[in-house]
């Protein structure tokens, strides 16, 4: 059940990203809805196969974007590593941790995207990319983080209910 729901959630976030969210711009930055959904989905402690979700979503994003396929896979896998590390280290994951992961994940994804574009021959100065793309993208992601977190947490609570131990 959780696998089918996760596939539907990731597919829906990708469709919304490519059709609606990518047209909501602040300067030259856009929000990254699949990243927000991935981080919120990975914060659930009983989620099966967390690494597979990151690779799957990275592959889907690489398939629909103009980047080489391995850039989103690598970026989302690194974001998943950071998310899982914090989830394992902290006793209880709060909304503040989610916002920290959203901002740091945005920085990571945008930096790897900038490096890939630079390697492909597109010359974007770092200062311009930082002020015109990266910071506005981080702001848009933070603005979309709260509703995304609420929706994904409700879906995971329904799909992956807590197991009560009977003594």
C-alpha cells in the first residue's frame, strides 16, 4: 500500500512541478516540489526502502528535465543521506528540522545543477547563480514547505500507521 501511494505521490509531485510550479518564478528561481515531497516522505520512521525512493525520484526528475539523468539522482540521493542521518540522530523530528533539510537540500541540488551546467558549457557566474537562482529557489521552497509537509505527513500517517505494542 505504501509503495503504491508513494509512487502516486511522487508522480503527482512531478506532474505538478512540470506543469504548474515551474511557472511560478521569483527572479530566475523556481520551487522544487519533488524535493519537498521527498524530504517529507523520508522523515517517516517506518518508511520502507528510503534509498530506493531517492533514486527513483531522482531518475524521474532526470527523465523530465534537461539535465543529465545522473545529476538529479546524485543530488536527491545526497539529500536523502542527509535526511536519513538527521532522522537517525534525532529522537523526534520537528518542523524546524524539515525546514533545515529543505534549505540545505535546495542548496545542494542547485549547486550540483550549476556545476553540471558549467561542465556542459553553460557559463553562469557563481554570484549571479547564487543571487538570481539559488536564494529565490530556497525562499520559494520554504514557502511551499509548510503545506507540503502537512499533506505528506497526513498521507504517511494514513499509509504507514503506527503499530501499537500489546504487553
